[in-house]
C-alpha cells in the first residue's frame, strides 16, 4: 500500500512537472512570436494544451507567468553554458567554446523577447522586482562559469572577466543594430574581427597559442 502511494505521488509530481514545462515552453514560444507587447496569458493555455485552470493554478497572473518563463529561459542558458564549459576542459581552444555559447545566447530568438521584457521592466516597477533578480543571478552564474573555465585554461582571471564582459557588450550591440536598426550586419565578419583582438584583450604572449597553453595546464594538473 505504501509503495503504491509513493508511486502515485511520484506520478503526480511528474505530471505536475510536465504541465509546468508545457506552459513555460508555450509562454516562451508566444513571447518569441508576438513579443512582450503581444503576450497574452489567456493564449498560453491553448498553446500548451492544458486547461486555463491548470495554468492559473501554477501561474495566477501574467507577471507570474513572465517571471517563470524568464527563469526557465535563463536556466536553459546556464545549462547550455555548463555543457560547453565542460567540453572546453578537453578543448585546445576554450575561447571558441565561450564565443559559441555567447552567440547561442545573444542571437537566439528568445533573447529578443528577453530584451523586450527588460525594456518593459524599466518602466514597470512590479515587473522589475520580479525580473531583475532572475536576470542578475543568471548573468552572474554565466559569467562565473566562463571566468572559471578560462581561468582554468591558464588565462589571467581578471583579464578573462574583462574579455567576457566586453564580448557580451559587443554582442548586445550587434544584436540591437541587426534587429532594430536599418543596417545590415555581417555577424561572421564581426566575430572574426573580435576573435582577432582576443590576444590583446587577454594580454597573451604572441608565441602562446591556446593549444600550447592548454598542454601546459594539463601537465600541471597531472603533478
């Protein structure tokens, strides 16, 4: 009997988790398609394939839904960074992994929706109280993941942190110009030019390539 009850509780928890995931995925899709201004909580349940009552049980108000969707998107970004950072430990070029993760975040469709949410939060104090801590915490985690990764690869940590921040400022600018302003941006060329500046920003010796730096690190870790 006890075993049956535990199984039932597990099944209920799994159903609840699946329902919440469906609601949040539908919220993000709606944000991507219609932006923050066109986001209607009443349309999410239909997209998620759940009842309106189920949606309101978990997220009673629009602000609750927006907050949960933002957290869901930022958690996904953190998981993606962790995965690439883990693979960077065995890569001769951890900088390429960092740049790939940054492009994945700043040029994904959901980033456009997140920017719109942040703009709305600028003039909506209630929304800002919900959204800002989520974004701030996730950005701290993301920057920390790559500062640790580049530091472990032998780059000076203070320079790595500066490089991370400058890269993100640059990518935010490229996104904004490419999406909202009437200009054509060759992102591939911009990224290649930025990559060429990496040695100067990180103050690397010209003879020290990422491969050699990684090999020396491996030797040190084996001691």
